[in-house]
C-alpha cells in the first residue's frame, strides 16, 4: 500500500488468511507496518523505543511508510493521505476484516516462515498492539472481542470432552495488569493436564478450589465442568475464580454466564483479590484445600505476594498448583526463575505452632505445544506447593 499514490484497502493488500503460513517474513512485516499506519498512526508500540530487536524488524523495509502525520506536506500528498487513512479507519467492513486477519496471524504465529525468534516475538507483539487499538476506540460501540472454543479430552470412562467457550477481550494497551483479558498458553496447558489426570492433581474428593489470577477463567470453568464428573465426587465442589483488575473480573463473569447460563454464580463464584494486601472475606473467608494459578508471574514481587497470600489461604493439608511460563527472550525473560527465588527456605512462611514450612514440594518441566501460547514461550514449570 502506497500512502502517497495509489491506495489499497486491507482486504486487497493483506496476505490471505488461508495462505498466511506461506507468506514471506517481509510480507508479514510490511502488512503490520501498513496496519499501524492506518489504525494507530499516533500510537507507537513500546518496543520501538525499548526493545532493540524491533530495530532489526523495521530495517527489513527499504521504504519507510509515511502516514501523512509526519510532514503534513500537501505537495507530497500529506493532506490527501490523512483523508484517505481516515476513510479507511472509519470503514467497519475493513476494520472487522483486519481484526479477523490479526487474530488468525496470532493463532498461527508459530507456523510463519520466520527464522528469528526475536522477529517472531515482535510480530506477535505488534499484531497484539494493533488489535488492542480497536478496544481503545470510542468511535462506535461494537464489541471487538474474540470468541475461542476449547475442548479437553478426559481420562474418565465414557465421558465427553470438557468444553469451554471464552471471550478474549483485546488488551487496552494502557494498563499492564489487564493481561487477564486474554487466555494464555499456560492456562490451556494446565486445563488439559487437569482433564487428562485428575488424580495426579488431587482433584478426587476436593471440596473447594480457588484460582488465583483467573483471567478469562479457563481453568476455573474447566474445573467446574470436570469436578462433578469425578467418580469420587460426593458433593458439588466449590470453584472460586479471583482476580484483581476490574475489567478482567467483568469479562470473567461474562464467560461464566456463557458457559453456565442457567446458574452462573453456583457454578463458579468470583471475588476480587489483591495478593499484596489480601482481604479474605466473603467466599474467601475460610481456608481452602486447593489453590491453582496459571501464568500469573510478571514481576519478581508477584511471586513473593503470591507465596504469602497462598500461605494464608491454604489449609495445612492442602496443595497449591502453580504453572509458570518460561520465557527466554523479551521483557519477561527469566521471570519464571523468581518463583523458586521467592521460596528460599529462609523466606518461606512458617506455622509457629508446628514449625511446618510453606515451600515448593515438586517441580515439573512441561513442554510447549505447537500452536499454543505466544512466540516468546519456550515451555512451562509446574510447581506443587504446600506445607511441609
């Protein structure tokens, strides 16, 4: 697409969704730059300034894209470019096509013809950034969210797969704590593991499960469907999904209603929970026998807050399952290591009366699966934590 001459719409210029995996690296990068020009010309992704890898991405283009906002030179087509971009930006059909295209790109990022993992990660970040720009728009009231359907096989005899439908809302791009608006690879992997081997996780006979940092609620909704089917389930277990961000909680409640329209509150309860200063009231007022969390560590202090909060919530015989995402590049490189760092024996909470220590009891490495998770995810660490 040339912004100083002939104009091409996204529907005519983007590589077709069905052949995305065959598109060249330069085609993908050029397409993303053009979409940024149209839909977020005044919003540059943070990687432009803070991540040197992005410089290698943009250097692939020999002709920089001029949005018309740079020079405002009428003789060079600046004013005409602005008008043309405004028309494209206002075209609902084109915008919806772009949303579908970006969604497909994100889903297939692992299959793209890109050799460098750093470039692949930037492609993913830029696609998510552009997608998030639609949620910031107040031009219309349309819902630009994404519906995702999950199906997990179980090890239970004569049972149907556990099915969950989720609304993944685009990230705002403003508040980093709203990452729970989308479903991440670790929650998908953990949900699958829970369904395949419920006994391993001690789900037989569990009475109350609380998910910390539930996000879209995939794990909680999976448990709410799975637990009643277990042969040892004598009473209906309680599932409580918690999170801190208001927008995430709103989206979470909507997902619960979607999956349990007749009795959403009885299927999965919700509660606001701040790990750094937990208020254990309402459904969280009593200690529970199982805690679970998926990909909730994004800063060193998160692991420390999570450790202390979990110790307060868990009964002495309970278990806390935590799956952390291993990232070997990007701004969250090495963040999974902060889990073990937080559980150094001298820092772990202790029961004064018994001397028992709240610590990591087991660590298991879990492989990344093709087509699941972001490009910067290289695997997962599954921790079993409890009083010992």
